[in-house]
C-alpha cells in the first residue's frame, strides 16, 4: 500500500474506532423494571473509579463514593443512601457519560424559544460514550437538575421520579 493510501486507511480506522466508542441515546431503552434501570445506570453514568459494580455519586458536603447498583431501585434510593433530600442541601450528583457544553444548551433554548427548560435537547442522536475515559468534559449534575430531567426520564424512566406531562387539548 502506498503511503498516502495507508494514511487514508489509518484515518478511516481512527474514525471507525471513535464511532464504536459511542452509543446514540435512541439505543438506550427506557427501563420498565429495576434490572433495566440498573443496566442503564451502568451504561449512562460513571461508575466508581475502581469498581464497576457501583454508581459514582457525590454530594456538596461529602466526598464522592460508590453506591452498589444492587442497592439502587430508583433515584429515591440515591437520596436516601446519601442522606439528602430532593431540592435540599447536599443534593446527590452523578456524572453522565457525555460531554456537556452549556453553550449548546443555550443555543437550543434560543432556537426553540424556551426560557426555563431545554426540552428536545437530548434528541435521539445525542451521543453517549461507552467508556468513561472517552469523556473529554465530564461534569457532575444533581439529580434534580432541570436541564437534565429530560435525559433522566429517557434513560431512567419512572425510576427517576420524573414524568413528562402531555399537552392537553
């Protein structure tokens, strides 16, 4: 193979590898039972650094630590196990498996004439990383983060405690 062709193939291979390391949000099934909910926690959020069997959680007043997936049946359990409450001080935080840029959110809100929400930002083609090390800009988000509620509903379903209200005619 000529040098130029080899470089082109190497570049294509790198692109293929990068594509294989992501998953579309549409590929994540909204859970209907606790086991599916736990699987989505594993797929969509960072696990504890040295353990793959625990969700990595932090509160404002405590260090980050892992909560075993087997102890989590819903977001309510995360609040209970961290000794926090919805909307209260020390709200639990997790790191979703995506790169987040608030400028993108603001642009979406402006384009869709939204001021207090960002509904539709987490669209079907929204990319999640399969491996933690691929996240370039990991960020902690509280479980009651208003922008991420749509994401939480999609990947955690009823187990998030949030519901999407349908418009009434």
